[in-house]
């Protein structure tokens, strides 16, 4: 039987993770839950984020009979994993910024972390840097604006390139050779980021590592034959026509609201 995989994020950023998992395990059933009513997570108070996200995820797990949960949000992963694992009897996978591979592969040992302000300021993130990149100069860049730009792109709306330039200018001037995309929204803008920063800056994210972890926790089994189904749930009353079109293009056969 196909496994039921629930992927959760504040918005559409987790689609970058889901896409990689589907490439690794193409025949499972996928359920994508995004809490766009409270987007962006990087600006929420910690207790509000934890309570709301845990409630939504546990509700969705029961509804779809999930076999595994992927919290495809760096901000949420730094906060809710212990609480969520205590509440659920199934595996829970979080997202960790790719600090370790960045430190390993950087040539000039100057790396950047681009994430939401919440992720940048967490003790969890500082601990990662101290543990895996002590021999590097690490510069952190916090941005909620890029989250909204990624949401706009997925809704098939024009991207504000002036705002994009404003956010990326300090990064381009920093002298880094490797940039960790510490928010799952940011790989959606990978083409725009690479174009502005140039080929001299390598962009890293955690999608492949997360997909490999999910495969391991499902015992490496992949169902044969017919591909599984994909369903999307959101928490606002309505989403834009452009975003609905994008979700259909991503292969979701149904798109509906999950009321908290």
C-alpha cells in the first residue's frame, strides 16, 4: 500500500520540499497543508506559532491517516518538533538549514544564511552554526519580504524586482561564496537569486536531505505501479486563482480549506 505523507508549511514554500520527496518516492499519497492564514511564520510570537501549528498538524494527521509528517518550514521546525513528536505516534521530520554542507564545501570559508527573522534569531540556529561552521565566517540575513515575493510568484503575480534587489544587495556585497537558503520559500526564487548574486555564489537548501530522510523512515520502500494522489489544504477562506492554477500544475487533484 502507498504511504500517506503529510507535508506542512506556513505557505507554498514547502512545495520545494514536497517536489523533492515526490521525485524520490513517486508512488506515495501526498497531502500538503499550508497555514496561509497566519503567514509569514517568521513574524509570529513563539507560543502562537507552536499552539496553532501543532493543532493544525494533529488535526490533519487524523483526517488523512498520515504515516509520516514533514514540517517543511525552518521557522516552525526550530520550535514545534518536540511538542509535535510528543503528540503523535508517527515519525515527524523537520527541516534544518544546510549549514553543515555549506561549511564543508565553501572555498573561502565565508558563508551566508538567508532565512526569516525568526529562524535567524533562534538559539537553535546559532547552535548549528557553532557546531558545524566554527571555522567559517557566517553572516546571517533575515527577510520576511522574500517569503511574500515567493508567494507572489507562486500566485503567478509579478515579482517586485526593486524589493528583491534591496533585500539581496547586502548579500552580494558580503563576499560569501555559499548561501544557505534557510527558508523553504526561498528555493522558489532560486533562479532570481542566482541571477542577481551571480554564479560565484553557490545556493544550498535541505530538500534532498529531507527526501532521503523520509525514504529511510519509510524503510526505503517505494510502491510499484500507479502513482499516488496529491491533495492540498489551506487555512484561509479562499486562495487566488493564480495559486490554484499553480497547485494544479504541481499535480494536486483536490484543493480545499481545512478549518482550524
